[in-house]
C-alpha cells in the first residue's frame, strides 16, 4: 500500500475503529496488489468472508454514490463508492495503471473506439 499523509491518517483512523476519519484534506492510497476486504458497507467488519479486490486507487474524501453518480457495487474496472452512507465512504478507482488503450502521438487522429450505452 502506498499512501500520502492524509491517506495514511485515514487508514490509521479506520484500523483504530474511530467513528470517523480525521484527515482534514483528501487522501490518496494506491494498492498495486489489491486487497481482501471483508465488507463493502462497513469498515468495522473483519469477520465476513474475504472479498478479493484487484489493483485500485482510493480517493479518501466523503463520497456518496447517489449524489455523486457512482455505483456502490464492487467492480473490477472503473469507479465505485465503498462504505457508502458511512463516514468512511470513499471512491475506489479499480484497474491497473497499464490497462486501456494508448494514444499514438505519431498519428494525427486518436482512435479510441468508445461506445456509449443508453442507460435510461
């Protein structure tokens, strides 16, 4: 785990069982090897069966899935809110930094072939 000072404060508060994190600015944690998490709804749950989560960034600042337009379900790619509706709610951005298409600087036109889905 790699953490900036605010991310380290956040994780120390979570491990200590504090009622809410005490970081005063957003924190960042990167977990290259992923982690096993016991719950996606409570940071205090350490007894449920382990849930493997792949490589991810954690943006440690109050996020709320519905308000911010993110899902609150586990995903192996993309972003989702973990511990939604708790003081420890934060954004998980999943996937390795090497995934995805690369932009070729030698070409004059980007070819991303993105597809949009109507979610209504």
